[in-house]
């Protein structure tokens, strides 16, 4: 569906329901945060926005986002009833609501790899016999030897560690992570941990063996025009069908980790109202329609990634998927292991200078470290030194202080 046609269909519904037309601006994911922040800073009209990852917390601290509690009570009761008390509590910071969590699958399967079935069959490999990362690396080696033009492992993220518990997209910026993969009660510095070092060592080994096609270091690039064998992605029900839709190929989902839900998974995509809105009341009413209208969500599903939709569970399941997919997803969600800090939202306002510096440093090093492009040991030492100088310990100490207070008083 062409974007303009889709927008016109949405506006027909909006005119009928609310008597308004809306202008939908689609921004490339890689430039989204930068562009939206610039628009708000320049005073441009931005009514409703999707907060990606830490845009929620930073926008709330800067005053870019309206606090929505009263608006929801007066004009958005339909949103509250649709979202539910528990889901809304996951995005409440210091008693305030600055973004509304979208309704979707929040649980993921960690350490998951999607393996090309055709390549598996050509090489007579039974994926059900792969039970560890070591066994998977043996398979990688065999594929690389037998099919040298094949890209052995790849990712559609900025990192080849994207299926890791701490580093998946569902974990946002890992500036202070709950120890023991969310089972503990103390936030630690991930970047100085053995877990992070081992993950970087694995990715660098893959790069050195030629498994990865990476254009960021030209002297090591092998110009490969073949297929991709393994994609690194967090798994979920319907994941194999989604891969087929994206690549037109059959993939086998290999899970080496567990089913989990992190606190950050609830905050990756929230819908907020900008301080530059021309009408907060109209904006909350538009959001109410977005969260409750099946037709609009089905139209949006053809325009934007499904995990960004206001209410994914209102949409029709794709033809390749089970008719009971959303019920499978809800069951998957109920049974997944939940991190101990579900419902805790860190407020970095008292350490904002240190927090932003550390985030900036991580952004600068992340692609280099987590794709095996350069020798990780020297880079990791360098990044940790810069983070220590910037005050990462101060940020984590404050996060732990707030978490203990929240834990002692929580009602979630």
C-alpha cells in the first residue's frame, strides 16, 4: 500500500470518529531520534510522537513530553481501559506518565539464531541436534568451508550481540543492568563484566574467521554475493513466518537461551504528546482511536514495523502465520521469566550530565565493539576508561538508590 493512500484511509476514519485530519510523518529509523529532537527544539509542531528507547526518560527530564495523567483521566479513559493498570505502571516515572506503552509482544527468546533451511539441507545438517553455541560454531565452520560465498552470520541491527539478554533491542541503553540477567537486586556495570567481554570475544572470532560481511573495515571485507545462513535476532512465536515474509526464504528458529521479559521491553516504543502540540486534548483523543481502532492498526501495519504499532493485537495475523498467533503470543508472554525490576523506571535527572555523556560514549563505541570490527580488548579498555571518567559509577549508584526505594515501596 502506498503511504499516501494509507494516510488518506486513516484520515477518513479520523474524520468520521473525531472530525480531524492528521499529518503522518514517516522518518527513517536510523535518523528518527535525532530528527524528532531537532523538530521539538526548533519549536516545530509535533503533536504525537513515538518515543524510541531512552527518548521517553530524556524527553520527560528535558520537558519535551507532556505529563499525561490528568489528560488520560479526563479525555483518554478508553486508553486506560485498553492498556490496563499493570502495563501502564511499567511506564510510570516518579508517579508521572510521559508515554503510553504500545500493546504488543514484550517477551523474547534470547540467544536465538534463524538458520536458512535450504542451506541446512544442502549441507545435511539437522538443526535439532544443535544444543550449544559451541555446536553452532562448528556448523558455521562447515558452512564457511562448503559455501565460501555465503555470509555465515548477519544481523539487521547495529550489533551482532542483539540476541543477548543484556544487549538486545529489548534492553535499551544498558547503562547499569540488573545482575544475573535480571534475577538479582543490584545494578552492575555491564561493560566491565566477564559476560560482556566474552560476547565481544565471540563476535571478533567470527569476524576473523570470515563469517561476517562488514563494510566498516574495508581491508577485511570479503565481497560476498551469496545467501545469508544465520540471522541474529531475538525469537518469538511467528518468528519463522516473519523471516519468510522479510526474506522470501524458509528459516529455522534455533533458541539457545530462555524466554524473558525485561523492564526496558515495555519502554522501547511509547506514544507521547510533545510540548509543541497545538491541542493536547485532541492529541489524546487521537491516541485513543489509535489504540482502539482495528482498521487503523491494520493500515499502519503496512507502513511501519509491526512492533511499533499502537496495538498489534488488533491486527489480522499474516497469511503465513497461525490463526491463533496472538493467543500463542499472549501465552508466551505469560510464561516468560520476568526481570525483578519490572515496573521500575529510572529517573536520571539528578545525574543527567553524567548519564548523557556515558550514553554518547557507548553510542560511539558500540558498532565497533559489538560487530568484531577491531581488536576488542584495547577498545573496551578505552571505552571503560572514558565511561569511568564521565561518571558511569555515579549513574549506577543513583540507579541502585532509586531501585531500592522503589522496591521497598512498590505496589506493582
